C-alpha cells in the first residue's frame, strides 16, 4: 500500500467516487489537468462516498454554521483527493501542495471564510504532513456556488511521474 493510501486508512478516511451530478449537468473540462510536473485541480464541491453531491446546502452564516462549513470544506478535500487519485493513480506522486483557492457561499458581511477553509487545509496537512501539505491559500466569501454548495475549492499541486 502506498504511504498516503496507508495514511488515509489509518485516519479512517474514504475517498469518494467520481461526481454523480444531476441529470443534464455537462462539465466541459477535466477535474484534474496535468501539465508536466503540475496538476491543476478544478473547483470541487463536497461529495458522499458514492460520488453524489453532499449537503448541507446553502449559505454559511445562514442555514449553515461555521463548524458545519468547516466539515464541508474537509469533505471537499476528500473529493479533490479522490480526483487526484483517479488521475495520478497514486497520491504518493504528489510532491507538494502549491496553492489552494477556497470559496465560501456565505451571507453578506460574513468575515470568516478563512476559518471555514481551514477544514480543507487541516485535512491536507493531516494526510500529507507539514512538508508536502503546506500551501499558499486564499479564502473568499461569494454570493453563490454551483449546486448551492457552501464550499468550493480549487488547487495546484506539484507531482513526480
């Protein structure tokens, strides 16, 4: 078993299957776009283990608490890891997390998007450790996200073939 695969198992984490979106959803882009030693990860939302979109749905600061938002961001991390696993074949190919851009669907005036996206960053650091897992990051509040997700994250990672 790979090092990262073993770490996921040790933590009791399961990577979701490919996204099973609603009927008629067309996505004219790849989830992961590999270019030489980089993998660019398209924006992901939270998923259940079977690949279906995961709730709760809505805005942080309204129907979703800060803590629920943080848990959703953690699920988004698992969604991204699932896509990277399918594209790269093994998460051990990731040599470094470069940058993360987190978007939080939130009410006007919500000033804690960074606290929500910490759920994602904490997962990556827990799985990959501080050397490979550390990353530059932005976290912004937005007025809405696809499928009414409370969190969406995109990323860039360095890879070795």
